[in-house]
């Protein structure tokens, strides 16, 4: 599958993931949960959806697989990006307030998503 086609699917699936992730984070933090655990729960919900959809659609084929090895790689990548995302959301919340964290989340996740595409294409879903 071409990189253009993969990037298009990754973007579409990423939008779905982000909407779920952002909605969970905003909903939980609006209900009174601190932004850091709300962010982690949002990322968990988006990650589960994204791993399955990207493995089945975006990176399916002869060169890419979806199994335990790929899930372990995905989990390692997810833990690292979640640490960066959660630190960012907490710092923005501390410095500027909760509403700014809600507004900044899309930009933070966009940068992490671009990194995630490269890692997924060349490492996570490879044999």
C-alpha cells in the first residue's frame, strides 16, 4: 500500500481517535476529574480504537501484521506519547487553566500523531 493511501487512512482514523480521546478528556475533566487522569482515560479509549482500525485497515497487508509483538510495540509507543501528552496537558492546565488545556490538546495530539504515523508504519506494524 502506498504511503499516500496509508497516510490518508491514518488521518481519517486519527480524527475518529482524537474525537473520542478529546471528548472523554473534556467530559471527565468537566465533571471534576483532574485533567491528568482524564487525559490518560481519553487516550486509552482512542488508542484501543486506533490500534484495531489501523492494524486492520491502514497497515494491513504482506509487510505489516497485527499480533502480540505489534501490540507490545504499540503499547510502548503509546506509553511514551501518553507521558508527553499528559505532562503537556497538566503543564498547560497549571500555567494557563483548564480551558487552555482543552484548546491546546488538538495541537499536542497532532504533533504526536505525526510521530505515531512514522513509528506505526516503520516499526509497530512491521513483522
